[in-house]
C-alpha cells in the first residue's frame, strides 16, 4: 500500500524529498505499535487507512477494511447497535470519544477493543474525517471480569454464615426489609418460621463444642433440603436459632413447612442424652404470617414470631406454636 495514499493524510503529506527519511519514521512508528491506527473519510464513510496490525489481531486482511460497514459488521451482535449509534452520534456532534466493544475475529472468536476516536474538522468547522486507534484490551477485560467474580464471591461470603453456610443475620435483615416493602405494595402475605434447637447448651456441655458445631451444620443442611423457593431465605438467626423467611406464603403453607422442619431434624437422629423431651436433637418452632402494611413494622412481626417460639419452649419444647 502506497503510504502517501494509504494514510490519507494520517501523517503529513506536505513534506519535500529531503524529508523522506522522516516520512519513513512516521510509517514505522504507525505500523510497529500495538495500537492499530486508522482513518475514515467522513464524506464517503470509507477507510483511507488502517494499520497492518489489524490482520494478526483479528484475522481480517488489511485491505478488507473498506468502509464503516466492514467495521460495524465485525462488532459482536450484542454490542453492535449500542456502539454504532453512540459513535455515530458523537461523531456528528464533533465530539472526540471512545468505545469498548467485542470485535469479531475471522475464526468466529472475539477480541475486546477500545476504539479511541478524534474528530477532524475542516476550515469551515465541518467534520472532515475521523482518526483513531484501536487497542486490544482483552487482558484488561479478563482481569476486570475476574475482579467482578471475586467481588461477588466476597459479597456472597459477607452474607453467609461461616459455620453452617446458610445465610447470615445480615442478609436476613436486608431481605426482611425488602420483602416487607414488596408485601406492602403487592398486599401479599409474608410468613416466618423461627426455630431453636432444644437444650443446646446442655448438648454442648455433654458432647463438647466441636460436636455442637457439627450438630448446627447438620441441622442447617437438613433445613436446606425442605424445598424452599428462590426468594425464600434460610438463615442462622443467632446461636442455635435458625429462621426461614417465606414471601408470598400463607399461614397454612408456612405451618406445613414448619412441620417438615421438625421432621427433617428428627430424621437426623442426633443423640441428645441431656434433653428432657427426646433422646435425639429436636427443635421448638414459632410460626407467623402477616400482610405487611405501611402502618406496621417488620420488627413487631419478628417479635410476634419470637414470642410464639418462646411459648413453644415453655409448653414442653419439640413443638410448633402458631396462630
């Protein structure tokens, strides 16, 4: 490609023969960097130049980049409309801009590209051409995606009980407020099951805290197998207490789930020699259902369910108290 025409003015053209050495330097600089230089004539919307680095990066021959249609058709379909519309609008407005997108490779893969665009105007102030550089930012994107994954993982861990791997109190509190607001707007019932392992202090005194931790893990695992839905929350409420938050769940359904909680804990058959209500680990349960409203508070609802749990413990344990 003849550089005087291939660059389309990308490098100075008003040089004399005494500056041919400088011209070669410009050409070498343009075509030896990792960034890919390019120029588009605004009137014809055709490439007047694109660096040869484009071929080893994307696989498309240098001379196959003739118009903006070639550029747009080689953008990933999920990015194409947004990127093209943005770049065209910014160019029409005469605003320098940049865009990140996935450029399709000839072998049907893609490379993350950052396109940095400068708008060139003529003496009348009209858009004359666009010049810019394409940068391969695939590695940067990979690192960004890894950081996002790590951030999500850390966020998940911050909402997880370290011992039982159920949700923790922090997540429960947040979800309770969110579901309370949702219930207020949709006028849908919200149910809660609060569960306390019976005589857990005596269990620890008898078998030791390691066995106590194992018991908590086993109970948590059993509760997670009762078939809760995606919006439901199973969380460690504190100590030996667990809570189930059940959006859009009526009283009878909540009561049936509470019965299943007792059954799965009983099925574990964890020995408890110091319990006065069973030779195995059991639990006491409080159940409540309400329809949230603007003049009620989630805190009052929690206290109601807690009182029912206390009543279950006062009335012999290993039982359910509900409305």
